[in-house]
């Protein structure tokens, strides 16, 4: 039998998923020298080189790539043993990280999720609300809310909700300009939108659909920044109903002609789907959305 322990495999998985020693050490709560020793110990025990080191990070060798699925399977078994044998199968405790689009996470989920920690005092939640790509296989998050449905992977995927988006502007922007009565009137207007080369999801490329001949006045990868710029009169902006529909500071433009619909998907890695803490958070997110379903629709 190879001479290594489970902690060395955890170190291997963290480095394989992050590609950097410092990031992996932070994820495991270790200093990087301890983590480096664990990797060296694992390589010595297996008599194999697992990573190629370079100034840009760590990449798996062929031996490392062969070890990765086996280490992930051992991780799955260890998680299952902790739940079933360790006495936590019926308790909700520990850390759950939620990855979410910035608008949904910051605007909808963040104000509501404290109720879950009141119900489960031993639960610690981490909400990463960002317009970014999350990898569940690399454990960037335990639960993912996404505007894009993944096409493959060992994932449990379900539709959370469909949501509407409309075109909005502030009175300060509209007042000095001719009325917008038809889609053709959008030509030449300024728009607040996403930065095209930082747009990770084609589902959010609204400007091509709404006004391909419009010009962008401000681009931001942050939806809340887009909202604040729109409120300040920077231009027209496509905004989701749950964020903009009830805001009296905004005017909806062409409500009968411009309505878009997108979906939010709830995604969990199959290895984690049956954990009590993960199931509790998934259930809470679903119930919170269902209780306020009207927020996601335009009238």
C-alpha cells in the first residue's frame, strides 16, 4: 500500500483545483509551507511527480491527472462517511458556500438569507455574489445559482425560476430627449450595459437584442453598478424585474415591445447533494424564491 494519508490527498485536491499553492493553503486554512510539505509527502509516498511547478502556478502531470478522479472519489466517500457515521446526517452544521450572479445574490438573496442562520445556528454561510464563472468540480462553491445551464458534469441541475427583464431609464436622462415611442427611436441612445469581453454568459448579452444600433455610455461587469449609473442618468439599461420593477426612480421604456426572459438554474455537485447542510440551503433558496415569485415578473 502506498504510504500517504487522507490529509495529503486533501492537499492534492486543493492544489489541483486552484492551481496555486497560496490559494489552496487559504482554502484549507494552512500556511503554504505546510501545504507544500504535504504535497511533497504525497509524491514521496506514491513515488510519482504529481505537479509541474512554474511561476504561473501548479499544473497536473500525467500521474497527477490519473490520481485526480480517484482522490475525488475518496473525498466523496469521506464526506458520506462523515454524514452517515459521524452523526451529522440529520444535523445542519458547517460551511456552505453559495455562488450566485451579482444581482440575484446581492439584491434578492442577501437580505433574506439571515433567516436561515437563525434557524440553524451551527450553519455558516458564504455568499459569493459575482458576475463570474464558478466551477463546482473545483469546489469554488457548494451550491450555484446560474443564468446558464451547464451541459455536462456530475451535477444536479434544476430550474429555479424564469425572470423578466425590461428596459429602464431615469427621468434625468429622458427629460432632455425626444420621447421613445417605438424600438426605432432607440437608435443613437446611450446604454449602460456589460463589458463585452468580460461577459461570461451569452444569456446576458442584452444590447444586441434590444438595440443593436445603440451606443454604450458606460460598461460594467457589476449589475448594481449599472443600476446606480442608470439612476444617475447615464443612459438606458436592461434590468431584471426583481431589481428594478418596484423602483419609483426608474421609468420603464417600451413596456409592450421590450421584455426579455431568462432563467436561473440551481446547481449542486452530486457528491454534495445529499449533505444535510446543502439540502437545507437549497430548500431555503427555493422557498424564498417561490414565496416572492411575483418579484421576478413584469406586470
